[in-house]
C-alpha cells in the first residue's frame, strides 16, 4: 500500500446503485485509489445496506483500487472470510461490537486483510489504546453509524487530536480515518488534525459533478495537511 496521503475514500452507500459501475469509474478517473464500503446489518445499526456481492462488484469494477470494508455489524467474525473473499483489502470492525477485539483483529489478518478498528461518537479514544499497535487503521465516526447524509459531530475533532497524540506517544503507524459528514466546508480544517483518510459519501455522490467534487475535496485536504500551499 503506497498512498499519497491524505486520501479521499468515497463511500458507495450514497451512490446511485442503478449506475454503480459508472459512478465508480467516475471516481477512479478523478484519481480515487481507495473505496469505502459500508456494511450494515439492521442490528448493530438501525439500517441494512448490502453484503459481499456488492463488494465483489466493486472489486471487479476497480481492480486496482484499495477496498476498505467498514463492518457495522454484530458478530463480525462470522463474515470476515466472506468479505476477504469478495476482495476487501482492509476490514474495519467496531470496538462496540467486539467483546474479543484482539481475536477479531487477528482473524482479519489471518484472512490476508489489513485491519481497522472504529469507535462511535460516544466512545472515548482512550479505550483504543491497548489495540492500537495491532491495527493498520483507526476510524473515528463523526456521525452515529447507520446512515449517510448526516451532519458532522463537532466533538469528533477533539477525538482526532487525541488519537494523533496517542499515535505519536505509542510510536505506532496506523492510519487515522474519519467517517461521516465530511464535505468541502470542513475537510481542510480536519486535514490539519493529521487525518489520513477522509470517507465521503453524500458530498461525493450527490454532487452535480462527481469528478470535480473529488478534485475539490482532494485539493482542500492537501492544503489542510500542508502538502500544498
Ligand atoms: C455511516 C457510514 C458512512 C457514511 C458516510 O454509517 O459509515 O461511511 O456512508 O456518509 P456521508 O459522507 O454522507 O456522511
Ligand atoms: Zn463507513
């Protein structure tokens, strides 16, 4: 994995599924190398999205892309193999859904995928400390998981700062991802907090021009991160 950070990861949850292939192609033509897939089970979150079949379609449409599967489901261990087989490069599970988190993370790695852990808005960052050396990515949810199109929860900024501080303190190298309500208005500011991966659903797929919006988000994230002035 060799990315020019920070990266924009469109969440296909907000895509028009009657033209999913077309819209994914618009993303990759605009330089997208990372795609975010939101899996919801109607139990851990109050919504149902899609399963491994769609992830497999994304993999076929964008064979070169890095596919990040965000599992908002109970008992994620039951489905890790299915998503790994469908083509996931990285699988993220929720801290709140995993009583045996370390084992679940090991299980993801055993299936050949990179590993991620997510926390909900009301879960403190400090709880992640024991697992941070074992994951490739930590995800701060900036909306309550379950739906696209919600407003960014402002207290998530302090959580990004705490996570970045913990990363320096522990000397670990996991990526920091933010998910929920990311848009052209807030992305530059968020990028100043050493955020590496910005998930963006509605702000990408509900835009009049997907490619233009991706360029705008990428540019603003890079300015915020100090990569360009
Ligand atoms: C929320 C999902 C997000 C969501 C982001 O449960 O994890 O990935 O699709 O969508 P927007 O960018 O519309 O908030
Ligand atoms: Zn997500």
